[in-house]
C-alpha cells in the first residue's frame, strides 16, 4: 500500500517545514502550497488523501479554498484539517459548515498532529 498523500497549505514557511517534517517522519507523502490559490491549483491537478490548511493566508484564505475544493467531485469526502491560530467557536462553526473535518490550533504538538491526521486517514 502506498503512503497517504497530504497537501499542506500554509503561508508560513517555518510552519510548512515543521508540519512536513512531522508528517514525513511517519511516512506520509507530503506536498506543499504557500497560499489558498496555489493549494486549489494543486488540488485540481493532483489527488490528495488529506488536505491540511491554514485559515488566514494571502491571495486566497483557507475557507475560500475549501469551498472551491469541495466543489470538485474528487474532494467531496476528502478530510480537510484546519491548522490555525484562530480558536473561536464562531470561526470553527463557519469552518465546519464550509467542509472542515477537524480543527487544530497553533502552536500544535507534533504527536497530536500525527494522531489527528492518522485518525482521518485510517
């Protein structure tokens, strides 16, 4: 069985590197995008088993990207995890209405990230 393929959409290079290193350490295949527009483009041209995205990004925010990705037949059921500094219930509610599968608040514990991603995939 091939490793699950994950797309990280995050404007902070340091957070992208940390998430990628964390997920690659348990043998997930990881691709990166620096904002929602690039994330949407990658989702349209490739297939991912899970998408992990920030909320606040330049060019296209995470919720807008998720709404567009959810319109793609291949991504109707794909788990999407929001990884953000936003922790308010109103934002979480809007996120879940938009198709967010899980919500993680930064800063995150690497083991918790692996646990959440693993629970979405297996």
